[in-house]
């Protein structure tokens, strides 16, 4: 799954500056864990996440996705533990 679509791609406030928002991988299972994912190999900062992703990603839940919210277990619902995700197993819903 591409990093831009992954729930583990989060803002890294400590690496961001006033003109650029840094995003890092927060998935401890990923080889990209704690890596900034909107920086190129040569160190150029990108406004958008451009990394190709890994096999451990989980799709974000879009706001208003009622079918998705109904399919999620209570522990995966927004507000319970802070996650807003759709497991890849349910990506076809």
C-alpha cells in the first residue's frame, strides 16, 4: 500500500518547519518505521507523501464511510484508540 493512503503516515511535528509538514511512518512492522516519507533519496523535501509504501500498510478510513465503520470492530473505530483505519482485508467493501 502506498504511504499516502496508509493510516500509519502521521505528521512529525518535530521535523516539520513553518513552510513544510514532515510525515513519518509510525508502523513498527514496516521497514520504513520512523522514516520521513515525504523526503526524496537526495534529501529534497516534498509537500506530498511520495514513497511507494510497504506490505504492512493499512488503508485510512475516509470520513463518512458508513459501510467501513459498520464493518470495523469497536476497537478499530475512531475515538476508541485514535485510529481511523480500514484493514486491507476489508479494502474491497
